[in-house]
């Protein structure tokens, strides 16, 4: 009996267009080929085959990365755009700012006020006992 396994989460299933690749992967690999192959063909006589091939690979790798990498349902360019926004474009504001209570306690005005308050409270207590 023939059967087909169905994944539990159908939102992660991607439609394959050709050669078991998605449309996104085909576009990125096509752009990599359009840029990398002419670089190889133009530089192999001047640099030699192995150096020209390494140069072609180095130029094509970012496009392969953009076509393949995906984390938490977001492609690589969205992750990089979000990183640039939060790191450089938007200011890093702190939502909460504390007050340094120790600095307030160590200031002389507060100490004097607290000493005067304790003296006046002692006077009120002694006055209350005398009555």
C-alpha cells in the first residue's frame, strides 16, 4: 500500500519549482552564476585557472548564502536589515532609569535633615512623657 508522509507543520513546507529548488534559491543561484562565470572567464588568463576559480567562488558565496540561509522563517537579508536597524539606525534608549538613593543619602543636606528630624522627634517624645 502506497502512502505519503505529511509533516505536522504545513507552514514550513515550501513549493519546489525546478531541480528541487525554491523560486528564491533559483533566483539567487542565477544571479550568482550571472556574476561569477564572467568574472572567471575574464580573469583566468591574467590570474590563472585556480586563482580565477577562487575569485569566482568568493564572489558567488554571498548569493548562495542569501538563497539558502533562513532562521525562524526569516531569510538572511531580513535578518541583516533588522540587525542594522537595531544596531546603527535606531538610537539605543534605556526604557528605565533608576535613581541613585545612596547618593541622596550620602549628601550632607539629607543627613542634616535626618539628624534634625530625629532630634525633634526625641523632643516630642520626651515632652509627651512629661505631660
